[in-house]
C-alpha cells in the first residue's frame, strides 16, 4: 500500500505563484474550507470583496495593508498576492 504524502500549504502554493495571485487565493480558500465571504469579513473587507476579486478580477491590485492582512489570514507569502 502506498503511503500518502502530506503536503503543506507552502508546497501547494509555491508552483502557483507564477500563475497569478487569484489562483493562490483560490487554493488557499479551498484549503481553509471557509466561504470567501467569511474570509473577506475576517480581514476587515466587505463580504463580496474576494468573490468579486476571484470572479471579475477586480480590483486588479490590492493595497499593501489589504495584501498583508489577507496573506496572514491565508498563510501565504505577501509577495504571492502581488
């Protein structure tokens, strides 16, 4: 029987950094098993912020304080969200 390898969030996020911040956010949200609305609120943003960001790509950039809070909550590096 093959052993199942446990991967960390960093292992999962690292290959996606070049594919864009939206994919990093999407993967991190899936790993947390929380709705995007709850995460948006938890970092002090409007409930629809992450949904709009993921679906419509707006805003195209996030201010540094938003990136820091979001990165900390999602346990990803802030640079991955640029």
